[in-house]
C-alpha cells in the first residue's frame, strides 16, 4: 500500500488475505516535484467491520464490474510495490544489523567505525537518489557534447575520420582525440582511451575499426552509470576502486587544461583536498564511485543558483495566453505599430532627409528643363544637375553627426526626445553612401552623356544655345575634362574613393590580409589619416562649385552657402578640442597591464572635467602619435576623485601605447596584479597623456529606466563599469541616509516590492535594479574588474545589482571535461563564498547565456516597468537582443528599449 504519511493505513480485511504481508512506504514530495523514499516499514492493518462499510460505500465493496477492475489494477500495483518494498526493508535491516555489529566490534583505532559510517551514508545516498537527479544524470557527463540520441550521425563522421587517420587498418592512440572530435582536448581524450582500455583489460597502442566502434558505443552510452564508470576509471588508474587525493588532483589539472584554466591548475592541490574533505568525512583517505555520483547529482545544492523558474513559467504562460487566438492581420498590425513606436525618431529624420533631397533634385530638374542646355544635352544635364544639388546638401550635413560636442550638448535638451542621437554614426554612414550614389549619377551623366552630346552637336545649334557658356569655338572632350571643373572633380572622386574604401569594415578592422607594404592600408591608422583627405575635398568642392559653366552670377553659386555653417561648426569643434585638451592637466596615478593585453590607466581628474556614467573620452599620447586621438569608455564613477580607462590592444596605436608603458613598468609587489603600481619614483618617467571630453553615449541615459540590463562582451563591459559603480555609490549613500534619518528619507535606488513598479509612483522612480551580464572567453579577463565585482557583492545589501559572469572557453554544463570543474566550483563557493574561476564573490557560469530566458525572467519579475537594454560588443549579438526586445514588447505590459554603443 502507498501512504502519504506515517499513520497506519486502513484496509478492508474482507478483501485481503490475512496471511499476506504488507509494507508501508512513506514518500516525501519536494518543491521541485521530486519524490524521495523517506521510510519503509511493515504495515499495521486495522480491520473494518461490514456495518461501517455498508453505510459508507467503498471502492473495494462495489459490485460493479468497473470497480472490480479498478480494484484488480490497484491490487496488482500493490503487489509489485510490496515485493520491491519488502526487499528494500530486508536489505536495509541487514545493513542496519551489520552496521550495529560493526559498531560494537570496532577496533580502538576507529577504522571499523569509519567504515560503518561510510556504509550508512552510502545506503542513505542510494535511497535519496531522486527522479530529478536521474534526469540531471541523463544530461550529465557527456564525453561528446553534440552527439545525437542514436549516435548514428556522429558515428559516420567518426568512421570517416578513422579512414583518414588509420594506418594499416589501425587507429593509433595519439590520433584517438582527432578521430572522435575532441581535437581541442587531446590529453583528456587519451585518458578516456586509457580508461576504456583498462576496463577491457587491454594495454594497446592501436585499435581496429571494430574496437573503435565499441569504444565509441561506451563513450556515447545513454546510461549515466556507464558514463560515470568511465569517468571514475579515468581517475582510478590503479584500478583498486578507490580514488585518492593525488588522483583527484591529476584529473583536476587535466580538466583545467582542457578548459584553458591555467590558474586552476596552479591550485589543483588545494581543490583536491577540498573534494576529499567533503566526500570523506570519515577520513579514510579515499572516495568511491557512489560518492562521486552523489557530488555530481547534488552540485546544484551547493551552487544555489537562483533561476527563479516559477517566474519563468509564469511569464511564458502569460506570453502564450496573450498570443493565443491572434489572427495574422492582428499580428502584422501589432508588429507595424511596434515598429513605428520604436523607430519613429529614425523614421521622421530619414523621411525629412529624403524629402529634402527629392525636393532639391526636382527643383534643379525642372529649372534646367527650361534652359538652353536642355536643348543640347537633354535629360542628361538635368539629371546631373539634380544630383549635384543633393550632393551639396549631403556634403554639408555629413559633418553634423560628427560634431560630438554639439551632440553631447543636445542630449541634455528636450531635442534628445525627438532626434535619434544614438544613431549619429549610422546616419553619417548613410549620408556618405548617398554621397557616393550622387557622385556616380552626377559624374556619370557628365562624362558619358553630356560631354559626348555637346561635342557632337550641330554647329548652328551650338552657336544658338551653347556659345554663351563655352565660347565661340566648340570644346573637345579633352578640353572639358582638363578644365577647372573636370580636374577638381577627378581629384575629389579619387580622394573620396580612397577614404570610402579604407573606412569599410574589412579595411578598418584589418579583416583582409595584404602583402607588405600594402598591409599598412588596413587598420585604424589608415582609416584615420585617409579621412583627413576630406579637408582637400571641401576646398576643391568650393572651387568646383565656383567655376561653373552655366552659372555666372555669384549669388547663384550656392555651394558655399550649403557648406559654410557645417564646416565652420566642425572646424570650431576641432579648435575647441585642441585648446580644451591642452587645458586638461592629468597626472598618471596608477598603471596596470593585465593578461589579455589590457592596459589600465588611472589618472587625476581635472576640476573642470565633469561627466556622467556611460560617457567616453578621447586620449592622445604624444610619444606614440602627435595626431591620433582614440575614444575609450570611462570606467570610474563620477564621484571618484580620479579618471580610469581600460585599453585593449587591438591595433597599432594601442600596441605601441602598451609597449611605451611596459618600458617604465616595474615587477609587481607581492600579492598585487599587473606590472606596475605608480609611486613617487616612477611618476616622473611615465609617458604624458592628453584627454578630451567627455562625450555622450547611449549608456549615459540609464537613469531614465526603472530597470537596466547591461550586456558586455569582452572589453565591451567597460561602458557599464562606471554605471555599476555609480549605482553602488548611490545605494550606499541611500542606506546611510536611511540609517541617519531612520527611514524618513525616500530611497530612490532599491528593490521594488515583489519586483513590480507601482503605476502611481512610476514617475518618481529612478533605476531600481541593474542586471549586468558579462560574457568573455578568457579567465584572465575577470582580473580587469575584480575590485568592482567584490565591492558590489559586499556593499550592495539591497540586491540592486545582479552580476552574471559567463566564461565561454569552458565546456558547457554536462560535458565530462567540465564536470569536475563544476563540482569544485560548487563546493568552494558553498564553503568559502569565492568563485574559483573569477576569484571574486560573483559566480561564473559556463558557456553562453540563454538570452530568451534572461528576458523572460526579467520581464516577468518587473512587470509594467520600463527596461533599458544597453549593449556593447559585436553586431551579431546586437541583432539578437534587438529582436528579443521586439518579441517581448509584443507579449506584455513591460516596455523594453534597446541601445547599442557606437564610437
């Protein structure tokens, strides 16, 4: 029988053989829907008389066929459960008897007592192996991460590799890793090979295809116990069924090497001791297979990650409910409305810009259609003149998006609500593309149509219509090309072609490899210097626009009217930057060069330098270059008394900057990271820096949102470090004020009740929560911001900031190569509160985030809030995040806005 508690069950003895033996099984139902056997004991049967049964109809007394059938099925189930339960009780009783005997007969040194205690723990572990644990086991310890359920598809690939790598029909041990697809983990694969060979009592250096298939079958076996045994055998090299501390250390070092965790290798002995202490409380000096299984299945208990699955389920349920029964027309209209809501700033600017271009083109088109030139050159000349007018306009406004000081000022005005200032770089590129199209239309019509028609025109018609513009003698094609208009036009086209080409992504990012000396045409330097060719272009544009064939009056020559204001504004900005950078006097306070080629500079903050979190500044090092200025996000908080930036070596300038500072660096003091901590003796020798700024960026507007989701990839985390520091400083200040005034001061930074924003108070709220997701592929990257991560973990008592680190170089959860790393991480964090990967109090996840789950959880927890998603990194993920913002905006009342950093 099955009972949900410990009280005896009531059974109708008229239907049960009194000689039969029953067992009471007590089950525990846990929060995660798992069932644990709590107690097994003989059943106490209480007889029930028939009078009571007559008054109270029972399932077992019903004469109907249906109820008799139900009873038969129930009884069959009871018989099966009884047989298994009786066996368990008998086994458990024997274990208890043996343990009791062993305890009484223990030797003075306590060895028997230790063995008895371990046996007791083993029995308890076997009884506590839950249904959820079995499910986790199925996903755990995969030696081949991407194999299919059947393994057939991958075996075909392995078989093809065997044919390529085999020699004389045999695959050698050294080629085993490459053959099964573990080329990046060769040492680990060789250990797997040796472990399986030991199980087969073989010591061979090569195997046939049939043997390879047997090896492959064991590696991809769906049985968790089989995979666990292989893993255990990898550690248990002497095949005694026991794992010692030294063997644990070896497998930790092997796993650390496979996951490129060099620091973990250095601390392998410490973590091996930690595992032995946890799994061997009896201090027998070794652990067994069942203990390794227990640690693997219970690692989540140690990690204690807060996945908030109830929130996710609730959110998905709400989302599905909202999307149910919606027609295609409604879905399309909803998407269109959302598109207008999100893109309306861009749309009206683009619409205005296109409308102006169309108006200018049509104006010149119809103007020249009424002139004599149309009689000779036809539609070619009016098309060329229409394109020329749009070119003047675009050559004027292309400078405006690059007036950074003006844009920074506009961010503080109400115009920032109607102008998409975050898209200034994209708009600059769009205008540049239209300039290129305008040049093709303008120059193409002149060279291929206007000039040939002019030189081939009848003399009488030429004298009648063109004499007043080109003189008495009809010009030749060469005369037209080598004139002022032709020469200036050709030079401008060449300069712009060079600048446009070197500004493309493949050249600017050095994505193409050119032979020397042409390799200097790639990289940021080539882009930077080639862009200054536009100084020549604008001078020639004024000349080109003055010496016109068909316009003689000065006030009708409008080129200078178009470009005068933008050129003066941009020139004024460059002049301001020059003098302002000379007025900022900074002194380098600290220099550190971290692994991953990251240079950290900490300098004094000029009194007049005021900035907001998320902004950036330009930096120049005269020793490296007298002309180059490069933008870097400010990683210090506005309230700090210093400025800090983090620079990663990605190009010629940054590499040279690192070299210059490395020359004056000193070895670090004991316990300090980096190569230099500047002091009085080294400050004088440090290179001089010039700074200019600050300049506005999308992240500076984070205070406009109730909740912010900050996503940084690699060095892309820098814009958000200042925001985290600023939020932390505000949180600490609010806590101090709350303590000082006993809660009389309203707190503007803190966690909202139940994660929801009150509609009445929403206008008065500032940022209540910040979620920082940092994804990097190098363990050493965590050193860059170790200080701020520890500060947040220690000082953020309200839980305003949630930090999530992701390391992509480690194999995903469930892979055998990272299984032991996960165990060590869980144990060490549970005991010491320190993550073994980052060395901070912030836990590190393995692999990449599931962004859909991240959005679902955030939207559900902060229903009705305004969420700002800020991203800095490669464009690929930007598109995914933008699409998710669109998707979740369709599903609920939460409003999400996406922003990407541009420099």
